[in-house]
C-alpha cells in the first residue's frame, strides 16, 4: 500500500526517508477526536491529582510518606508535561493540517517530538521501579534508610530517573537508532526496524521498559509479603501500618496500570524487530493508544484510592484494623511470655514475686480494656 503522496529522494532529510508526508491513508484510530479527548482528559486528571498531592504533602509529617508523595508528584508532573508537549503537537496537526516538510525541513521538530515520546514513555516505568525500590527498602530494611535528608535523597533519585530517561532519548541523535515521521503524519517516533542501529535502539527501549515492569513486580511482591508478616506477626516494636498499606495499594495499582498499558506496546516492538517482519502500522497505533491510557489513569489512582475517599465511599471500612493487629500481636507475645514465666515459676514450686504478680494484674487489665 502506498501511504505517502511523495516518494522520498536522495536529498530527503533522514526523518522523512521512510514515511514522506503528506499521507493518503489516515486510520480511524488516529483521528483528531481520539487525540483531543485523550489530551484533555489526561491533562485535567493530572491537574486534579497535582492539587490533591500538594494538599496531602502539606499535611504529612512522616518522612516515608513525604518521600512517596514526592515520587507521586514527579510521576504526575511527568505525565502532565508529556500530554502537554506531545498532545499539543498532535492536536495542532489535526486542526491546521500543517506540512511537516515545510515547517521542519531539517528534522529538528521531528527529533524533538521523537525524544519527547521516548522520554515521557520511559519515565513512568522507571519511576514505578524507583517507587517500588523505595518502598522495598522502607518496609524490609527500615534501618537502612537515610533519616537525615530523606526528601533530598528522594529528589535526587527523581532527577536521576529523568536524567537516565533523557540519555536514552538522546541516543538516536548520536546514531544509535533514528527518529522518523510516523503515520498519519501527526507524530514522530524511533524507527522500529530489524536493521543496524535501529534494531539496537528498538530492543533497548523494549528491554528497559519490560525490565522496569518486572523489577516493580518482584519488589512489590516481596514488600507486600513482608508487610503482611509485619502486620500479623509478633514483633514487639510494631507501629500502626495504615499509611504503609495505603501506599502499597496505590503502588500496586500504578504497577498494574503500567503493565496493562505498556506491555503490549513493548512486546510488539520487540517481536517486530527480532522476527524481522515488516511494521504493521495499525497495531502500532492501537498499542500506542493503550500506552496513552497510562498517563490518564495514573493520577486517578491517588485521587480515588486514598483513605479519606474510601472511607466516604465505604464507611464501614476500618483502616485502623492494621493498628489493632499490631496491638494484638504485641499483646499476644506479652501474654505468652507472662504465661511462660508463671508456668516456669509454678513448676519450680516457688511463689510468684511481686513483679510477676504486678505483670499478671496489668495484663488482665489490658485484656479487659480491649
């Protein structure tokens, strides 16, 4: 099928050599209505989430909670900017139908959009893995956390994620891969090909994204299992874990959304370049729409899945049961220790000391109050 009205020549800029605008065929899934609705809905959702996060950050006094909110804020800002940058270009094209060759004869604008697509695509996946690592350390290795400057450390990790994603996005400008115009002429992306450096960058993009999802899954699974053991265990030093539970619920939902939205796109790219098959544009556009939902659904995880909101929707839901489990675990351990001492004293045939009698009376009073 001839999708381009003009055939590329030898003096055609690199970004137009494969797909040379204007195009004759415009798939329905790439219409202006889809782009406009997705952009407006995503930008509005992230703005609401950002306001909610600011209010929550001002009220929080927990270092672990503030670190988690900083990561969430970075995720919301990234999703918001990604929708603004890429969405404004796509919607402008559908409204004005500008000619890319006249507007961008040297591919600078196309390279910028390609970099934006890669950067804002990888950032949510990398941030999800970073958030999973932060929660893993906070739950399984609480004494390994830096207690002096937790917010600065979190901000540094956030900047490091952005820097890493930016370095990957710059690789096609150095010759590892290349950015090209994509159908229907409204966006640019790296060339998904099984030849040369395009193969290298395509595999790199897919493997980085899939690795982030896998790391998030493993770390979150271990963290959840550890959190359940801590909440239901017999640790005397337990404290209320309702905030940890809330953060883990939100983090698991973020991971699930990222996996559902991005895995089809990442697997499709890897399969296409490794099998050597020609790129199927309709599937690329379809999986791109799937990936776009990630930026729309992410902010609603924090907007809806908060204790304040869930308690309004389901007033009978008692988040304090995690704290009660901790109290019962501590009481259970104390009860066992006291019974062991009393049994041991009786077996030796000696009377109870005044301290043991006082502990017994105190334990009975505690049982009566619960």
